[in-house]
C-alpha cells in the first residue's frame, strides 16, 4: 500500500481562535509543491507577511512578529 500525505493548515481565525484544515495528497511531492506554492503566493500577495519555508512545513508571520500566525505542516497518513 502506497503512503498518502496530508497537509495540516493551522491558523488564527477572525475571532482569535486557532482552527485547522486538512488537505490530502497522493505523494509527498504533491504535498510539498502545494505547501511551497501556498507560502510563496501568500507572501508575494501580502507585503505585511513573510513566509518561512522549510522542508516539510511553512510558517507565516506578520512582519515583526516572533510567533507564526499560520502553519502548514506535511504529515504521512498511516
């Protein structure tokens, strides 16, 4: 059986509470492309934000903040 992957997107909603969304992918490469594209797209369209793009996750920060406002993390589905 081939492994599948999910991206867990954690973010603060308008009401200030943390929410989670999950997106499933058939391969690690698909998940990585989605996470990297989302981080780059968000940063390029929102100059007050910056994206810290790692190997298996992206953290989005408001410029000047030390804690991320949103994360996208890739996990393998068992």
